[in-house]
C-alpha cells in the first residue's frame, strides 16, 4: 500500500468513549423521557465520539459526488447510454439534478468530481477549481447554490472488466489517493460532516462485483436492476458479473486488488474520501449501494473506518443491505430510494444535524424546572 | 354531531386525481431513473393531490402541540407526576423542549395550546394570544423562534375514566370544535403544511383505550410503556385500561362517544385540527401514538380525512403500528422514537418539503439535455 494511504489510515483513531459517556449523561438529563428520541440520541452520541467535540456543530455540510465511466457498459449492463455520465455531470453543475435539490434543502454544498468520465468535462469557469475562491453557481431556477467542480480524472473510464482488470493497480492507488486529496482540500476550507455520492452508468455492476468478493454472497442474490433493467437485462447483468469475477479472480484480502480488477474510479475516490474523513474525525454519511461498495473497500483497508460511517438509508438495490450487514451499519432511512448521487446522504446529514441540535439546544429537567420521574 | 363539525366534514373532498396524474408524468420526466426516489416521489404526488396545486410550496409550516391533563393518572398509569404537563407547556413556550429544537431545525413554528391543563397556564405576555401580532419568543439559547400560545381550556383535566366518562359528550364536541377553530385561526395567517403534537401525562392510557375500541385488538397487545413504565407498571396500566373499557363501554360506531368516555381534551382538539386541515386541503403530518389516536377519531368521523394524513413515523409505542394499519397509513420513518410533542411530525414535514422540492426544482431530461434510456 502506498505511503499516502498508509499515512491516512494510521491517523484513524478510536472513538472518544469518555466524551460519548458524557454525551449519554447529558442526553439523559434533557426534558424528555429517557431514550425517547431513539436513534436521534444514538446518532448525537456517535457524532460526539467521532468529532471529539462535546457540543458538535454541523454547519459546513458537503456532499462529494464523484463521476466516472465503466468499460463494462459494452456488455449491455445498463439501459442508459454511457454518455449520460457526462451529461449528468453538467446537470449537477447547473443545479438541476436531484442531488442539487436535496443538498440545497439541507444546506449542503456539492463538490462534483470528474474521477474518470469518458469525455473531457468542460466546467463553466465560475464553477471551475481554477478559480477556487468563486465557486458559486446558479441553478436554472435561479436559486443560489455552492457547487464546485474538481478534475481528478484518472483515465477516460475503466476498461471492460469482463475481459480483464478494470484498471491497473497503480490507477487503483491513484484513485484512492485522489479521494484523500479531495477531502484534504475541503478540510482546509472547513467541513463538519460529509456525504458520499456518485454517478457512473454501469457502476452498480462494479458495486455488485465488489460486494460479491468481500461478502462471499451469491451474485444472483446481490445483483439488482440498477437504473431500471427488465428481467432479461438483469439476467444478463448477473451472467456478466459472474464472468467478471471468473476472469479477474480478485483477492478479497487485498482491497486494492479488488478495486483494480472489478471497481471504478469513483468508487476508489470515495474509499479515499471515507478514509481521509475518518482520519480527520469527520462523520461520513454513506449514501446508497455504490457508496456502500466504496465503504466496503475502505472498511477492508482499515476496519476502524467503520466507526466514522453513518448509513443514511437502505437502497432498493438488494446488494446494499448485504453490504450494511457485512460492515455492521444500521441504516437510518428506508424510503425505497435507489438514485445515488448522494441523495440519501443529504437526508442522513439532515437527521445528523437534528440529532446534535437535540443534544446541544434542549433544556435539562433542572434548567426548565420540570419534575423528574418518581 | 354538532353543526361546526358537520360543516367542516362536509367540506372534505377527494384528492385531485387529475393533478396527481400530471405530477406523476412530471416526476417521470425528471433527470433520474424512473421512480428512483421512491417514497419521496409518492409523497410529492400526494401533496399535489391534497393541495390541488400543480407546484405546491411548503413555506409556512406549523406544529400544533396541544396539552391537557388526564384524571386517570390517579390510577398510577405514569411514573411522572401530572404537574409535568404544565411544566412542559412552559418549557415549550421558552423554547427548551425537543419540539422547539426540531421545529427550528425544519423551519416550522410551534403553536402551543392549553386544551385542558390541570392548572392555569400563565404565558409570558409576548407569547400570549392576547397580543397576536407579536408572538415571537426566544429560546434560552437566544435562538429566535416563533412560538405562540393559545388558551382553549375545556376543563382542568379530564375526570378519572376508570370510574366513569373522561368528559361529557358536550365537552367532547367542544374539544373537537376548538381544534377546528385553532386550524381556522392559523389558516387565516397562512399555513401550507401542519404537524400534530401533544403533551399530557397519562395520555398513552387514553390513546390505548381509543385504539382498543376502534381496532378491537387486545389491550395486552396494544399497550406500551409510555414515558417509561417498568413491567409492573405496564401490567397495572393494562389492567386499568381494561377496567376503563368495562366501566365506560364506548360505542365504536360513535367516535364522539369514544372521545367522551375514554379520550382526552388534546386528543379531541387534534381530531378537530385534522378534520379542519383536510377541509382546507392542507397536508397533515401525523406524529406518534397519541396523534394517531386523534387520527383514529377523525378517520371514524370522516374516512375521507385519511387521504390528507401523512404518517411521519412509527413509534415505539406498540399501539401505534396497529393504528397505522387500521387507517391504512405507511409511516415514513422508523427511528425508535416515542416522545410525542410533534417531534416525529417535524421530521416528516422536512421530508414532505424535500419531496415537493424534487417535483418543482429538478430539471427534465429535455431541459438538461440528458439522454433517456434505450
């Protein structure tokens, strides 16, 4: 494993248990029946443990939406043409996608990253990282938002992994390192909580293959319809994933091997972001199935990273529940969503903010003069 | 049934199916895989049908937190002293309760109503309805908020329903009418979506009794620990509820009889609010178990009111799931919450707002120049 990844992983510590116990005592003294806010209370306590702050403030919220193309689309694993990846990047930058709407709703900014789109993305200059101080864009509706674009392109999409490795081992390392850089760049601007997101036609195929390698579950049971395959399309996708695994034989004890052989550039980038966030004590809200596959890679590189993960929701993509169980994460929401981009992550960030507000803004029985239970 | 209730009920119409179909077509053209936002899409479509607006805007959000005392607390059905009801009303008015924190988080204002607290509530003048134009209060933290207080007291708490009816039939009608008035007063100030909430030591006992009458399920299976009873306390509560039902024998075909015999003033008030909101085409986000009991009464007065209800979450209180199944509502969230006050309602309102933003702010495939599926 390369130095930058190793250094990041070495900085990941355990949660602050003493502060978490103090948070629990504080929660128990607030004017409500003991434990009556359920998972919101658990979440507040976890965020105290993650951040190492007694009274965390989740003001700077960032969604990272990483985009890349997948050579395996040659095998007909998606009904959408691969051009949609780049088209959606432009949609993200002009503020018209679901992630933009939900990020605005929860007060998060969106960092769109080209990790390996199969064409050159030309961002409008006002969104471009070349002008980092002025990265506000405007949505078509005229609503102000703070998007920005980063170019971290590793290659013009992965190779067709049904015929060999998706990328070289070097590219896999590079994609994780790019993710670390992305988080570090944002860290210096200030960030309190992040959400993961992605876009890449064909990427549920890569996520399914990764899930099969690490969890050892049957491909038939963890492969879903992605953006909307019919029965025949799903059957073809399952066969292709089986072929991908046979052709590449990834080593589950070597997460970078798995990423290189059956992964994607956006998945590697997200794994890097997750590890770097954990090393910086920043809560990471994991979105759906593809983000989950990135979390699997991060978790198998360093299991301690799990403590910094918050599972926003459980996707309709059937492999997602298998990932969450494997890592040991319990999703907050179950709203039949399967869009990706970071959309579930936004809703999770919103609940996280609600939870710390409960911890830090509620009155205690004593301060409010409310009688305690007999 | 009295005239005001009848008139309100007569104004409840069916959902606007034509607009809902148009909303579905619009959702299907947005830049995302078909149906991939799951329950958010269903919710947006429902809100279009409820409001009769093609592009609903949920700007004015209101939580109604109704408080009242329960004579049945004499039977030891709660470990908290009944004084807590009034103490919590003051906590609501000074902004230190969970409902204040979560309402601020989602941008809702809280209307606190004394429906039948067992002592005289003296609101600070700046919060009092006597000065309706200046109803901003400040939380202890200094955060600005827009609370207001209404006095609709029917009596100083209900009578002990283990020995006879909780209230007279006239009082039951009055409490529903008061709820209608509360909604109408707010309607004239502007309100786009509401959440129900309550406070009343002992009110899970009333809610359990109401649930038993309408759903005919066993008391043992629908009674929970409320604010935190132990096993012995729970067993006592179950016995008391059985006694309450035997002593009063409420008529399930006469919802006002049920409310009078085994209900509470805050429950009647919420039933009135729900009916009035439905008559005004305002989406009503139903909070937890006690709000659910109020929804049961509203539903049995006029089944069409169901179409206007959005179930925010499923409470830990076991009777709540039984209510939701009986009415036919599917909760959005399941976060192990059991606090009441309208806390779950706040989170539900937030999802409702997210859903209409998706409908009204996202780009279409055409407008964004994104290719559609093959």
